[in-house]
C-alpha cells in the first residue's frame, strides 16, 4: 500500500487516521510494517469475523480457501468512518484522490 504511505500526511491533515484491515496474521503484518515503514495501523482479521460484519466480499484462493482482499478505512477523531475502500484483489491499491476529495468535501 505504497500510495497510502505516500499520502499519509494528507489524510492526517484532515484529522483522519488510515486503518487497513487484512486477513494476514500479526507476524506478517509486523514484518510488513518493519520492512516498509508503514505509518498507519494494519489490523489483523485472520478469521474474517470483522470482514463478515462489514459485508466484505470474499475471494476464492485455490480450491479450499476463501480470503477477503485488504480494506481501507479513514476514521475521524470521533471514530466515524469517513471513507471506506473495499479493494478488488489482494494486491490492489486504493485511489487516494477519491478518498481525499471525500474528506475535503466533509471538511468544507
């Protein structure tokens, strides 16, 4: 999620925190944060319980497994989700221009 790292300060300027939810476990997330210097929290949802509550569409991976692609939430200081991106694949990146436009409209 290089683009999120790149625009992180723009999101922070709107008093918003970026939260990424992924099916990866805590060790894989810790390694990713360490290797890429990720400034925002990445939440582990290995059992997909939270993904199910938010109706995130699952993807078939191989004949036996289903996982959900990463999801990105922009949360303001009151805990309100101002923007959500449910990515289409495990390697997809969100379009930050849309998210920043939504935040600017909410602030404006």
